[in-house]
C-alpha cells in the first residue's frame, strides 16, 4: 500500500528551528540533520506500522545520529507527521498537537 506523507505546519516549524540551531552550531550540520529526517520519513513510509502505538495513537521514530524523534499518526493511507521533538523534551507539547488532529 502506498502512503501519502503529510507534514503538519507545526512539524515544519520544528524542523526549521532545529535546522537553524544545527547550522548555527556548525555549517552543514543542519543539512546532515535534514538528510537523517528524510531517511527516517522514508523508513516510516515503507513500514508505517513498525513502531508501537503510544500516546493517543501516535508512533515515534528515533532519528539516527541526532537526539530527536519524529512523532506521527497512521490514518487510512496517510502518514501525518505531527512533530520533531528532542528526546528530552516534555510530551506536554505533543498533547496539544494530538488533540488538534
């Protein structure tokens, strides 16, 4: 089955902020981060239900090389990316996003 990937505006903002932070830290590191995010999304696309269901039906994929995770839903033939969160970030932020979907 082919899945369409939808990145929420909030997740896009997360990715922009993380990219900027890594680029400010070292030029090129932001692009390395985005490559790992892209690889993670492609993995999710091939295996959307491989990760266990967690809070209110969300799933998480840990990004390689960086301490971030992609939080997503699988609904019908869609993968909805809700957030890119630091591994130590509180899940409270996610609660508002999940309730909005």
